[in-house]
C-alpha cells in the first residue's frame, strides 16, 4: 500500500468520527452484521445509520475488510505450517541421528529374524518417502510379508534373512565410511 493511501475499512475523507465509529461497529459484527443491529447498539436512529451506510458504502467496505482479514489469516496459517514443518524436520533429524548411532552399535547376527525384517522395512519406507514414493509392502515371491516371518517356509525364511543381513551389513558399513 502506498503511503497516504487509506484502506476502504479505515476512516474515509469527509466521514465524521460518529459515522466511522458506526461503520466500525458494523464491520466488526462479522457475517451477522446489519444496520439495525448497529442502530440498536449505538442507540441511534435506524434512518441515520442507514444513511451513513449508503453514503459511505459500508457493505463494500466491510466486504473488503473481510477479504483482507481472510488473506491475513491464510498467510498466518501458511506461516504456522512452515514453522511446524521446520520444527518437525529438526526433531526428526535429532531422533534420526540418535537412531542411526544406536543402529550402528547393533550386531545384525544378534537380531531375531522379525527384528531384522522390521528394521529393513522401516528403513525402506523412510527411503521411499524421502524420494516421494508411497510406502510399499516388502514381498517374497509376491506375498506380503509385513513383520510376519512365520508365514514363510523354513527355506524362504533362511534365504530372506540371509539377504536382509547382507543388506543391513552393507548399509551399516556405508554409514560408517
């Protein structure tokens, strides 16, 4: 806004203090605003308040005010979302660094097959989400394995655990280099 420019919801040139105060009451009534309510609240005649309303375009001015308030609210909401996202990202980074430090101390040979599979699933999900992909279930021969290793045959379980151990060891060694 240029210096000296008056917004439509501010006091207008030639508008008396009483007429502007009446408009401010009208403006602040929100969606339920009416000239009758303003007249009643200010103990003024309905005819006088109606004349001020027409003369100083209260409906148009109040609409402009509402729109400006909506824009301000949306801007504040967007800023709040950005601040929340930044705060969550910092928290996630802190938690992630603690988890990685702890993970690097684990011996994959000491993990149960279910624990090992869960670590791999979580890591894969995080990796997918980081590149914008939707999470996908891990499968062996087309079957959803989830965390249920019991659904595998003994041979499938041994093969899958061997594969997962190698993958985990590879990822852990990459993380320490």
